[in-house]
């Protein structure tokens, strides 16, 4: 008889730096607890900027400066701090190369990749493309290259992009996030009970995951830190 797996549902956006850091923190906790085969990870869609125009991109620093009214130097200072955090988790943040875009199509493809058991790989690949490699993910050709790199069929992926497929799945995830009161990402829901809101301390991930594995109550109370909000602010 197979043991029941722990369900970890994650709401995030691929252009959210704390979502990438939070992903790594969860992975480190899983490795530390030797729990790789005891989990079911479900990626849920969340758009930080659903009103961003489709099929175009702009440098992320410029976009955030215009959206928030912050001086470019202030944003670069914030990015520098995030880049240093990322190094601890083997993330090479290259914010100067990042290009902001409308993430709807990327979310639709991640929804599609769930049906092929490739969502973890594709989520990682899109984050690397955006944060490290400066790929213009507003362009279909660039998106399809990412698909091919993780072993997905680019012809089938193109068919998804040129249709309305999985739009409803994205909308359902976003609706569910509202019902759960999720204001920012990353947001982790473990076994539909315990919540980790943001890329919190490693000990929080380890404690809550360990408690789920042993069916015990977590010892550590979570706060809300390391989170990105739809207004463009990451804190």
C-alpha cells in the first residue's frame, strides 16, 4: 500500500524574485528531510501584473521605476540585496538583463505541462530564462525554446499558445487565491492546512514540512516576509 503524499500547493509568478528564492528554500528543506518521494507539488498561477501589455517587453528596472515612481538607483540597490540573497540558494539573479512581460501565456503553458508531469522543470526553466538569462519571454519563439530545453514538444506548445487553452485553469487559480485571501506571492499551502506566506527563514520551511511528515503540529509560527505584491513591491 503506497503511503499518502504530502500535498504542497504553491501560488507564484515567474517574474517574482522571492518566488524563486522560496522555491529554493522549499527544495532545500525537502532535501534536508530526505522527503523527495513523499511530496506532491502543485504549481498554481498568480499574475503580479495582469494588465501588462501582451507581446512586448521592457527592462524590468525601467518598468518598476515607472510603475512605483522610485529612482532607478533605489531599485538597483534593492536588486543588489536580492541578488546577494539569491547566491545563498544557487540563483544567479541578473536583474539588469531581466525583461518584464505579461506572464499569462507562460502560466498557460505551465498548466499544460502539468498534464505531462513537467511543471516543476518548466517552472524552473522559465524563472532561469527570466532572471538569469535575460530571455524575452514576450516572444513566442523564445518561449518555445524554453519548452524544447526541458523536453516538451514545441509544436504542441505552439498550438497551446495560439489558442485559448488553459486560460480557464489560470483564472481558476487566481480566483482560488482570492478566496484564500492571498495578497502576495510566493504562497505555500501544505495539506490544505498549514501556510507559509513568502520566502521565510529556512527553519520555517523545515519545521512545517517536518511536522507534515510526522503528522505533528508545527512548532514555529510563520509571519509574512519575503513576498511580492501586485503593486510591484517586494519586501
